[in-house]
């Protein structure tokens, strides 16, 4: 029997993109549980997709991505956890490839990359090469370098036990919660990056992570500064352990 993977999709006024995102998960050969977290949407798109997912969570007001994803985690029943933004498209077969990589590397977290950036109509705006020297273990410094390795949660597949060990996403962070979370994982468990093109990344004016008020920008800066301090601390600790 195939192990179940829970895919959590937070959505805020995702419009027609949401149906495409859900359909891309349903096309995966791996058994999936789709959890849709409606973050106070007013366009009716998420509510209209209730029958297309396994679990629908309605929040009465818009919340941060961290809070929305944490709500999804409370309902997830899969042995493995993945995420997808409501406007992105999961690549065919990518979920099975990540699951295979988890088994082969015997770690609790594996990640891939995204090759294509698309617009509203699905037209390819840019194509990126994969990160170099894959597969390999990710070091905290990689998230701050030009290695091509990104901390975006939708690029990773997690064993459920990771959340039991380090907790959920930090709900106090309106931005950079993914970077904070991946650095926290690095403190307790190895993370491997593999040559898997996980999803197409859609860019438009209403992206969920970019739709917060401009005044929240200072929190984004503070979040990344805190994450950088954590990275330096982890890097120092790793070097000390090797010595």
C-alpha cells in the first residue's frame, strides 16, 4: 500500500489558479490528501473547490502564510507532508520522485527546484537551470548564496515526524517563515537537495506572499535578519562539531 502524502494549499482569492493547482496534485501517481486552507477569501474560488479536496478549512479573516499552513497541519493525516501555493502548478511525477529520494537518502527532508516561472496565462516568463552539484546535503549558507537552492516550502517533502521534533511554522512571522523553518530543521536533521523539478512558479500582482501591506516590510527585514543570525550560529556549531 502506498504511503499517503498530505499536500497543504493555503489560498486567498486565488481565482482560477486554484483549480489548476488542485488538478496538478490530483494528477500525481502518489496517493495524496489535499488540504485546502481558505484564508478569508472573498472571491468564492476556494469555497467552490470544496468537493475537489479531502479537507476544506475556512478561516474568517486573512492570515499569514505561516498561520494558514499551520492550520492545514492540524488536519493532515499523511506520513509525509508537502505544500503548494494556490497559484503554482505541481510538475507531473514530482511527488513520487521526492518520495523516492526520501527513501534512498534515508533523511527526513528532501527538496527540489523550480525551472519555470509562468504568468497568469501560463506563458513561460523565465527558465532557470537546476542548482549545481545535485544531489547533495544542504548547508544553511546555501539559502543565502547564489547556489540556486531556495527555502520555499513548496519545493520540499517532509516526514511528518519533523514537525513533531521542531514544531510548526512560526506564526509571529508575516514573511520569511519558510527560511526560518528550514534553518530550524538544519539544526536537528540533514536536508538533501535532489535534481527534481517540483513545480512551475506563477508570478502575478496578487501573489499571496506579496499581497500584504507595505508597512509590513519592516517585519520581513527583521525576519530575514533573525534568520541570518540563526544561520551563522548553526554554521559555527557545525564547524565546532567537525573539529
